[in-house]
C-alpha cells in the first residue's frame, strides 16, 4: 500500500485505500453501478494484507456477512447503491440492534427502484436515517471530494468502533467517479480507534452492561466470553427483554450516539461567513456551491456556502451557529427537498427566508444555475 504521498484517484478508489489503512480486513458486497469499483478494489487488495473479500449472492447476504465478520473481530464494510441499499435495510437494523460496528458505503444514483444507474442523485437521504424499522441512531457522513471520501472512510471506521454502530458513508456518482488529488498520510500521522474490550473475566462478564458512555465492551468469538447475538430488544444479559428492559435497551442504543453529537458533528463554511445569503448543501452539490461563491465574489456579491459533512444525526445546534446572521437560505440538493425539510425544522424564525434549489433527473447542477436562481428569485 502506498502511503505518505499524493495520488490522483477516484472517490471509490480513495475509499478502498482508506479502508485498508484503517484496518478493514473483511469486505462483502455485490456488484452495482456506481459503487462497483469499491468491490473490485477490495477483491484485488484485501488478499495482499491477509484480508477476505466476499462477492455475495446479493446485498442481503453481504450485509449479514459483514455483521458476522465484525463479531469475529474484524473491521468490516460493504458498499452498494440505492437498490442494494434497500435490500440491506433489515441487516442494517440487525447491526444496530446487536451493536455490530461496520461501515456501509451508499454511492447514490437516480431512483426510485432501478432509476438511473449511471446518473447522480441524492434521494437516499432519509433512507440512510430511517430505512430500517424501530428506533435506532446511526452516524452518516457525506463526502464531496475524493479527499473527503478518503478522510471520511477512516473516520467512519473510528466512529463505528467507538460507538459500536453501523456508520454510513452517503456518497454519490459524482464523488465516486471524479478523479482528483488525494493526500495519503503516513499511518503514524493518523488516529485509529479500536473497539472496547471486556475488562472482566468471562465469568463476570455481562454482555450488554455499559458504562457512562453507554457503549458496552465487545468480545470476539472464541475468546471464552458469552456472546448472545440476538436481534430482539434485550436485557443486559442478552436474553429477550421484558417491557422495562426493552425500553432501557432502545433508549441506550440511541443515547450512546445522540448524547455525543457535539463531538463528531461537522459542518464547514466557505466564502463570506457574515453574508446574509447562504447556500446549504451536502455531498457533491457542495462543489457547485463553492464555485458559485467564487463566481459571486468576482461580481462583488457576498455569499457563503454551508456544507454539512455529518448529516445524521442532524447537527441542529451546529447548523444554527453556522447560519447565524443569514437572512436568505437556499438549500441546494439533488432531490425534492429532503435536506430543506430539516433546515426548515431547525432554522425557523421571522425574517429568515428558506428556499429550495432542487435538481433531479441525473444532471449535476452548474454554479451558473445557482447564481441565476438568486437573480430570478430575489
């Protein structure tokens, strides 16, 4: 593996490089455009580091294999696109329930159903948060560049291991296939998080007893510890819980993430931070928003781009701070307003105008379209 250098890479290739650097040693997936390069890269590279790559019969088998590999002690991941992400939802819920750390990359394409397999879109935003049944909380990261795909992949593994959760990387076709420079640091410059291990003997181990951080330790198979991997709401011992135990379990697996939002929430601002007009975006649309800010600057127009990098749990407090002073907020996205709905929920005050710039159908928005939107709807 080449490290400590600059390479020109697609986003999908950067994901592979970062996953291996983060310690991923198991990958299971099924070929699907526009995510297939991740499976292909893992198939080539994992055997070289004593890892294992499984091309499963479908996405259902892939996500369940990832959950099992994680319990076997491996850092594990999968990658797919919209139709495959649909099939993975039960397995994602399983991973949340049994608290199995793993990374799931969804390279979005046009939908619904088969949609537009070679076109970009951002229609899976709510599916990443609410795709499986019941109450659970996961973390979703949204890269906009190949460099961010590299950085977010390492961060995704760290967050998954720390909180014992599936972490979703919500990419899209533009990020997946654009080629640009990626700085690959030496491993000594990076921080890698490992899952918490039991600090007591197997005889005294209570499988789902957690400390102040609400994250229980996770032993691997064949280490002598009791490992009840059941999908039901459970007691501390791992058996099916009664109503009180089920309530405590569900609240804990949500609290262990929600109580720490301020520690991992990431929103970046580009341009004039005091401008009264702001674009809000996520994923590849942030690239066009930045270019629009640059074009506006050349015309002497104050404008800022607010780019959400951790989309779930939604960073309410941080977004309010980043949009302080904005009177006109344009939410730009490649769907019919999913992010706009969240921004309206959080930023709701007299004198603030929230608008939607939406582009669907598979065509990527141009910076000129952003500026025309501002001019045509003053």
